[in-house]
C-alpha cells in the first residue's frame, strides 16, 4: 500500500511538510511523461540532453519568481484524530489524547468564531460577512484529488500549477522533468471505499498565517478531508509499441488525509480558490505532544 501511495502520489509523506524534490525523483524513477505521449531515448545526443536540463532549470527559476515569494504552511495544531481502536493502550495516555484532542477542537472553533465576529464589523456588528462553507470542502477535495492524481500521472504541469500551492507545484514539476523518456503512466480511481465513513471532514480551521517570505500575515482557510479509495496505476513502454511494463500494474486500497487551503481576502472576507497543500498522517500520542511542544 505504501509503495503504491508513494508512486501514485509522491506528496504522501510521513512528515508534515511537503517532501523534497530529490526524494520525489527517486520515487518516480521509471515513470513516464503521461498518457498519449510517445518518445524514445534513441537518437538523443548528449548535447540535447544538456540543453533540455538547462531549459528545465531556467523554467524552474522563472516559476519561483512568478510565485512572488509565496509560501504555504500547515496551520498549527492541524490534527486528524485516530479512531478509538488506535488509541494508546495506556489509560493515562489515552485520556491525555482525548483531552487534548477536545481542547484542540474547541480552540479551532473559537478561532472560527473570532473570524465571524471580526467580519461583523463590515455591517456595523450586524450579520457576519464571512462564510465558512464547510459543506463545500468534501466536494472540492474530491475534485482536486482526482485532478492532481491525473496531472501527476500525465505530466500536466499547467494543471498542477493551477491547483497546488507553490512549493508542492515545484516539487512535482521537478519530478516530472526527471522522468525517463518513452514510459507513460496511467492512473485510475477504481472506486471510493468505506462509503459510510468516508470521505469526511477530519479538520477545519481558519486563522492568520504567513503567506510570503517577508512575513506578511493573511487569513487562511484550511480543510483536511479523509478519502478512502482503491486506486490503480499502470506503466507502458512506448518504445516497445506501448506494451505494459511487466509488474508495473498496481492496485491498492488507500487512505489519504488530503489538505486543501484557500486564502481569505480582507476586508471583503471573500475566499479564493482552494489549492492542494498535500497530505498529513493520522495523529498519534507522540505527534500531538510534539505539536504542543512546538506551538505552546
């Protein structure tokens, strides 16, 4: 399962930060440019390869400038609570986890209430202008999940640029540039699984966060949507007439805690389009203690 996850979508990482491009390049070793693209390494000169590499690096530098020093961070205390059967066996640790998960939820609700109150000032303390629109989070996450997975498989960098945060886009774009020629990849969402429980909104919060290297603070809306699905990837070698690469077809059931973010414009409190930040792991006793140590 982990193997398919890292090949199908390399932004999956045990850490809470986007994985580095060098790691992604290794994970994508052998994956091709995408559906419908056919090319072979035969006949390419070393000079042409060097030129392609230089062009890719120039494009990467240009993209960084276009990003206008944008940064995106996972909002503090973002937590995906584990199911009860994965709580620590120790009663003391389990009780501590329950208490701190409850406090975390109350804190996020308090921050959301604060944004509502802040937006009331536009109407002279009448009805709040800001709208959380939690009901739109799951449909938006499902669409972005599909678009990102297909774009990574096909090498569609323009789609990735549009739907991903700047850091995640550069990671995935660099990985696509390192793929060997002549191999294409097809990704398929076979079905959603555990439909009585998933997809579900695992975490939702709104707070101020830095959005540039200059330290400028802006209001950010963030949702974590847990998606359970069965996915399939297959690789084909166009240099051999498009035949399937032996052993490349993989189908696995996967659980992903998909993080999407959207900046909120002030003072209008209008929400911009959602973008994908990445995925995070389920919280544990140890990870929550570490979060508390870092942010308090």
